[in-house]
C-alpha cells in the first residue's frame, strides 16, 4: 500500500539535507520505494495575498462591489467582486491574470483573463476557497470569499512562514500557506512494514539509511499501577486473543471546531480531508505514528463503558460511511453496554461518532489481531486506512505513545480536561524477541565482506538493541518491527539493504545444466513449429470452461474437475479437451476469415481415479494434448486437409505404418469422416471432421477438419533422428492404374494388395476417387500412380507391363475389380 | 556460273538482312547453305565447268558459304539480343501486385516469449521442468513459509478445486510457479538450476489481470550461492532479453518464501534510465526504471520444510509474469490484457 509523504512534514522527525530527488533515489534502493514526486502549491501559481483597502458598490449591479486591493504594488489594483463577506482591511487571495481558477468552484480550471464586469474593468479576482482547490480546507457558504486573515489566524499571531519576514500584500499565496518548495512523495510500503505507514516510521528509515539524526521523541503515556481503578472509562476485553491491548481515555469539556491550518495542510498533503479538530487529530496521529485512533462521543455511549467482543448474530451497525452492516460472531466489535459502536480496527459507528455538539469524548488506541481485522473487513466488504494498517500487524506497544500524542493535541486544539487515568487493558504481557546471526552468515549470503562494526551500526540505527561476542551478533527486535523480523536471516536483510544493494557486485554463475529439460516441453516446441510452418496459428484458450460449453460438446460435467470458487460460471470446470475452446475460436472468427487454420498445444485436466498415467500419483492428471482445426469455406472435405497434416507430422517425426480405424458413433466427431491412428495398439491421434450436430451447437457454418494428438503416445513413438535409405540406382517406371470396385472397398486395402502383388511395386499413390457417370451405381473408380522398379537392373518395358498385370490380377482377385481404360 | 554465284551471294545478303526471326534465319540457312540448299546444288554443276576454272569457282563458292554463315551467325546474335530486349516489354508484370504466399502460421506471443526466456537461461545452465498447475496447499503455500492465515490462502484470492483435502492440504490452482521450488527441492539433488514456466491462476480480472496467466520462475540452489550471483543473473537477463545497455537493479521487497526479498527493476529503454526525455518526465517508466518482477534468497524455512540443510545450501529464486515482460519488450501496448486469451485472429496474426 502507498503513503503520501510531505517532505516538509518528514523533516519534523529527521534532519534531511538532500533534495527531494536525491532523497527519493537513495531511499528507494534501501527502503520504501518512492514512486512519484508531486510538487506542492503549483496550482496556486499567480495567486497572491492582498489586503482590501477600499470598498464601494458597483454602479450597475446590486450584488457586486468595486474593491481596491493592495497587492504590494505602488497602487492598489481595482477589481469587481461578488463576495458577501467583504470588509475593508480583510486579507484575501487575489488571482491575477494568468492564474488558474475554477469559477464558483465548478467545472474545469480556467485561465484568468482581463475582464469587464458590467462595464467596469477588473484586474483580477478575489477568490473563494473552492475556486482555488482549497474548498476542503476552508468550507464556506456560497458567495463567501476566502478570509485568509481569519482562517490563518493572522490577526492574533504574527504570521510565520519559512524564510520570509511575514505575510505581506503581494506574497504568493502558496508561500503564505507554507506550500511552496514542498513536495509530496507517493511511497510504496511493502506489507511487512506497517511501521512505515506513518511519518515517524518513514523518518526512522530515512535516518538509518542516510545516517541523519532522528528527532522524534516518543511521547509517554503515564498510567499508575492502579489496575484501572482510577480510569476515566471502564474498558473490558472479552475477545482476549483478538485484542492484545486497548487504551481508552476520557476527556470532558472539549470544543469541536475546525483544525488550524497547519494540521489541515498536513492532512491534505497525505490525501486526507479535514473534518473537525477531533476527527482530524485521530487521522493526524495515525498518519504520524501509523497507529489508528478512534473517538467516541460519551453522550451517545450507553452505560459509558467500552467492551471489546465479537458481534452477536443479527447485530447491525451503521458505520461512519453511512451504510448499515450486518455483523456476526466472526466480526470483532467495540461495544458499549448494549450494542456495537465500532467495527474493531475497521470503522467507527455513525451514532457514537464525534459531532459539532460533542463535549465529552473517549479516545481509543488499541491493538487488534491482523487476521481478525482482515477477515471481518473482507466479509462485510468495508475497507479503511485503519483496517489496512491493522491487517498488516501492529505492535502491542504501539498504542500508548500514540494515545499520549493524541491527548496532547486534543487539549491543545479542542481544550477540555482528562478525566481520571487512561484505561490500559492488556490481556497478555509483551515479550520482546531477539535473534542471532553470525558475521559469516551475513557475509556468506551477501557475497561481499561487511565489517562487524558496520553490521552492528546499521542494526542500532534501525532501533535494534545489539550485543556481540566474537562472530555472533544478537539483536533484540524493536517493537515496531514485531510481526516482520522473525529470525536471524531477517537481520541479514536489514544489514544488506541499508548498506545498499547497488554496492553488491554482479557475477553471472555459468554452468552446464545438471539436468535435462523436460521431454514434453521439447516435443511441444517441435510440434508447434511444424504446425506453424504448415500455416496454422496458435491460440491460447482458458484452462477452465463453462459447464454449458462442455454440455454442448457432450461431456458429462459430473466426471470432470470443478473449481470450488470460480470467478463466474463461465470458468467453472477444468477443460477435459482442447476441442471446445478451439471450436469457440472458430465460431468467433468465422465471419471474418474465409480460411481458418488454428491449433492449441496445452494441458487438459483429467480427474484422478487412482490409475493416472501422469507423473503425479495423487493429483489430477494434466495431460498434454495438441488439437488442430481447419475450416475453409471453399473446401468441403477438410478431413483430407487435416489427415494430410497428420500424415506429414507422422512422417516428419518418424512414425510409420500407423493403423487407421474408423471411429464408432460419436457426438463430437463426424461419424463417416473420422479415423483413429493406432500404432502398437496405442491410440496416437484422431483425425477427421467435427460432426454436424456439434457444428450446429457452435453455430459454425462450414465443415471443420480436426486433429487431436495424444501427446504422450506420440512422444513415445516419435523420433528426431532418421535412418538413410539409398535411392534406387536404376530408373523407375511410372504407371497409372484405375480400378472400379464396390463403394465400400477402401483405398488402403487396394494399395496394400497391390504392394503385396509384386515386390517390384515400390510405391502406390492415390490420386483420385470417382463415382458417377460412367461408373455403375454402388461402385467407385480409384485411380493410383504406381512406381515400379528393381534394385538390380533397369526393367524392360515388357517387364514393367508384367508387374502392372500382377497388380491388376490382385485387384481382380481380391476386389472383383474392373480395370478402367 | 561465277555470275550465278555472285547473284546467290547478293540474295543471301538480302534475305539475311531482311530476316525478322530466328526461325526465318534458320529457313534462309537451309535454303541457301543446307545440305540440299542452293549453293550445294550449284556446286553439283561444277562438274560441267572446264577443269581449269573449277578451283577458282570452288574457292569462290566456299568463300560465299563462309561469308553467308558468318552473316547468319551475326544476324542470329543480333536477333537473339533484341528478343531478350523485347522480353522486358512483352513479359512485363505489375511488380506492385502481391506475391503468392505460403500459408502463414503464427505462434502465440506467449509461446514466443516463453521460448526466448527459456533459451536465455538454458545458455547459462538452467533446465526447464514441468510441475503441476493443480497442486496441494503444501506446495503452493505451506512449505513456502506462508502461514495458514496468509491472505493468499483466502478463497477470494486463490482458486481451490472441488476435491477432498489430504494431509498435504487443500487442492489449489497454483497462484504462482513457486510450487515448482518445493517439488525441485524435495528431490534433494544439487545443484538445482530450475526454470518453471507455467500457467497460474488468481481470482482477479480487469484490464491488467486475467484469472489465467503465465509465470516464469528460476531457482538456483547450491553451496556458496549469494546475492552477487542473483545480481549477475538479473543483469544477464536484462541485456539478453531487452538488449545491450539494459541493466537491472534490486530493491527491498517482501515475499514469504525469500529473505531477503527484492523487487527487480530493469533500466528503461526509452529514457536510458534517466527518467527524462527531452527535459520532460519519461512516460514509460518510473524515474528511469521499470518494475519487472520479484526475487530473493530462498528462505531458510523453505529449505527446512523440504528437508534441505540450510547451513550447507543457499540459493535464490526469481520470477515474473510472462505477459508483463512480453508487453515490456514488444512495444505491444494493449489496453486490455484479456485480448491475449480471446483468440481473435486479427490479434494472433500480428505476431
């Protein structure tokens, strides 16, 4: 999470000499990372402090005045202004020509131009707070202009601003407000460092890293050992594991009002809107110390007591955000005698919050269990700055100093009187922890030699109590690092980062790989390359699909792997096949592309029935698979394209003599146009077309050719190396042969018979199958190229004719074939 | 006869000169100089000529024949070259028309990026292994030093399978590739120089997150491994993957399974690591650097959980999202990362 850090504010706690840029660069390398640097007061450019010296009514408009304002020039300037609260002697903000303002606090920023208002020239504009982005700091009635003297207390206090003698007419407003020269840094704080979610923690880091003096003196909360007998408020912790400390302090007779500008300015720099002095103090203390605070209005607390307990079933509470939350026994609350008045660590209740009429309060500074806070907040879906800090884990020792600080600020800014003693309840005592590390361990891990004295120095600057004997360094963890530092190894990190990672050299450890890359990965790459070379495009589909899609593809979701907590029902079942995803891709792209050639090579997921063939015996089988689809609106036999590619892949990877089996009735595959390739009784691949029913389900308008490769079987048979067969030394003869056979006789059988008819038939290649005119019904004509030759000699023409005749005889004998001329 | 020969010479000259094609020239050669040509038949008449004139006429006839052949050869050359000249015109095509391309296939940008990363690390002795995407809590969390109440183990962050738990805990869809570390460490075979690149799953979806994504993870464990080696690996990757001159840096970060943990940045290629382009803030990076991923020295608790002696062995792990580095490198500026997995051919064809 991020914290907005005003550089000026940070300097209250640590002496810094660096320019903001230098500071950011250095801190980011050793501690929290500065992501952005935002200069302050830029939006107030061209706006100066002025003093009203003369007022007169506008001759043409009742609601406007003519105003002479001293802005430090020789002569006052003259303006037209509609402010209802103008008076002579008033200190105001004057926007000069060129400044950026927001008319009446609405719309976009507009550059101020010289103007004639109802016929009178105006040389600038007296601004309302909302017109110059100060509406949050100085809320006002409509048509009221910003009364700087009143808001900044200039009448009572001699104005103090950095470096200057005071606020005079003509002083830039940004200077008068103390914004000039400051920057706000947007700092990323990692989840293990909630101590840096406050200025003090950030300053402590800066002091340690930059070796500058740390100026913060931790305020002390004094509590006598009276065990709460003299406490100003009664506090009971019922949920002792969920709340390791609760401090309540009662203050009576306070006066709620706006906070002074210095506090508003700090809050605004951190992105927090000022509300009133009480709320502002709780926020200020949190931003300063990292410890969230809360304030209750005693008048609204039933029984004026505080209980920390889990909510009861059916309890409800309206929080400060105005929404009512349903609570349950997993949600930790702060309750009075009757009902929850705050969701512990998350947000206070609306009814018991401080209002303008509040006079008596109870301040809360506590330590809640990080998991309880996180789970509660997630459960009711309510986040806050307080919850974000608590869920990272705060220390049991954090509440008292923050409380002391808050009390001081309340008394200073809202008056009142502390009643009795603070109630400080701690179910278990705090035990500091200490860890050891040796200098060898530190140097061994960093890889460069660091002096022992330097190690000790770094740890001390970070607040560890260190003792050292020989090579052993023992460090007691400071309370603000309670949940973070867990063992000796953590000390190595502290030393290494503060010294600076940039100082550690870079050495490439080159070696010979001690193990081979996984076979499946290598084969995936080879097959992907082949598919790409053949003109196919790879897709990546989601590993999880909807039950609906699977039902479309005729899968029974009952047998599949389900996600327990899917993001949506679209992604609820682990895919058992790559086909549904690819079909979806074909359907989605078909309107735009005449020809689609797609493939995916990835895992499918199979429930483990105890007989998995995968490498992990107790887990679902993640089966590698490759699926390829081809659709071409001009091709009504895409099965042939698919089969051709599969044959190409077989040949390319040395898989020969596969046995083709017609696929039996199936919901996905086309019943007449699909086949399975077997080798050594293993199913290697399935090829064919998608069945018409499935095409209709996916609303695909053309035929789709498809291949599914069973990866594990394919790999077990595939070869990369090849054996060389020398070509025939004598010329080969080519003859064409066309035979007319029954329609159900398959080419494969014919080719096999021909090959067997004569050893001099070296090859048979199909080139056409014809049915129709000239061929009797129920018959087809199959045409082939025959390659005829001998390794011993060149065959005479008559010998070739003899071989061809053997082929013809075989066809006649086996298939009752007739020979076409 | 002498006159006849002279006349023939003139005829040959005239015809050759007038010839317009190689075929025509061929005919002229046959007609006058061929085996049954006019010159031959004229020479047959030589027998009737008085013997004393024969040598002179014979010589003349030979001279005419040679002259004719030379003439034809010369003409043949000139005809041939003018024919080649004419081809430029007669066979001219519009060269701006497109060629006939082979079918063009494409590998997904994820595949391409994964391969590139793999080959970079294989060169310095890493091997790639497949580990489960669906795994037990022990591998995904517990052995990685993530306590039971760690937010990543909440069911609003991680997907769980609808399957019974075992002594290794719940069955989870791995939210990172770090489960590979535990499997690899449990083999107790050193040195370990593993790459695990796999699909991962997290319960988030928006313009920069998809519930399925790809992560890359490297693990090196051996005796005497320290931070200098990690820095070396990261610098090596920066220049191999992003190009010469690019470097890495590490900053403190926090992960449960490494200590110390680092955020890894790569110097920005647009501003050269300065953070400024023409005196304006670089729009691509954060102050000269781009966050790429995480790294750290393997936490002693992780070694302990896998039964590895943490006094003897040390190591580091590093990893990042493949989607992110692909975007960082290719200049692929997609507004919505979900386009990677929507399988729109118009997107896929561009890689």
